[in-house]
């Protein structure tokens, strides 16, 4: 059945591929971007900045005015930061949380009244493997994703009687522009800094994992399948076997043992 879909952050990566595939299936797709980019056919582009509430309200209102409903909201947009907690610039902390968490909350709150009135809908929130376990030197990224986990779990119960479904996506490592984009928001780290050597070695592991990750279209195709389900699961972990195993081990092993496994992977000394 044809759906009216709003997906945030379609300038690249998951969002771009997902919007394209959904439009090719015949859905009416609205995607948000912060600046002008080369546009996909069959996708309607909207200007939205997750740190600007007015732009969020205007984007959602424009869809409602044209279509009268939104069947599916995909909260995909986000950003990456990195660095030691101690030296992390406060402005980057605020930008990380305002974008990945509060921005997602504002979009969701704008869409919920419409979904209630129309008798239901589905909201897909992008978390991460980093929302299930803290990642070194990505503390505020993980914090934002942990927040999405708790928010989604609580919201799911609040909106159940309105036939609104809340789905959480936990991607593992994918080969996207995240590594390059993160470098614009790294905490200062210079040779001789107390964290420098550890930061350098751990970030090398993180970026290697990302460069060896799956292509975004793998996740996009999975999202397309999920959108077609009448009763989707609460959560989908879309990751390699090793990363899925890590999630399981976190809940099975004593905390200290699991911490040792993570420390070994990220070369924590």
C-alpha cells in the first residue's frame, strides 16, 4: 500500500539510499536536508535543521498541507563527534545532543498529533550499536543514542492505544561519510596530551571498522522491508555477526568481562 513518508537527513548515506528505494516502490517520499544538494527524482526535498525548531515545524507542516497525513516517520538524521570527555568542547557536546536526540524528539512531537488523529502510523528511530554499549572517545555520541533507546521504549507504551508503532534501528559499522564528517567535530588532541596516544590508537580502530563496514544500501533495503510489515518488531540490529554477538555477550557476561573484551578491541591500555 502506498504510504506518505517523511525521512530526515537524506543528503547522503542511509537516508539518501532509503529515500530513493522507497520512492522507487511508489511511496510518496519527503526527505529533509540542511543545504542544497543534487536531488533524487521522485523524492520531494524539504529544508530542515534539527537544531532549528522553526525549520522542523515548517517542514512537517508542509507535508501535512500537501498530503493531509504522514504514515511513516523515519528519524534518520544525525551526526558524529569524537574525543576525550575531559577535553570535549562544550559547543560540540551541545550540538551532538541537540542534533541526535533533541532534534529527533522535536520532529516526533510534531508528527504524533497527526498520527493520533489519523488512527495510527509508524515511527522508526535510528539508534546504533553505540546506543547499546558505550564506545570510547565517542561518549556523547553514545549518550545521545542511549537517550534514543530510553525515549523510544517509553514512547512505545504511551502511544500503543493510538496504533502508533515505534521501531528502533541499531546499525553496526557501515561504510559512509561518518568517519570524514566526525573529523570536523573531534576534541583537540595534540602530542603530549594525556589522552593523545590512546585517542589516536582507538580512533584508528573505529575508523578501520567503519571503512570495512557494509554499504549503506544494505541497511536501506532492510528499512524498506520493515516499512512493508504490518507488525514490525520493536528493534532491528542490522550489523555483522560479530557485532550482534557483542550485543548478546553484553547481557550474558559479567560487566567486567565484557568491558575487557571491548577494551581489547579498541586497544585500551
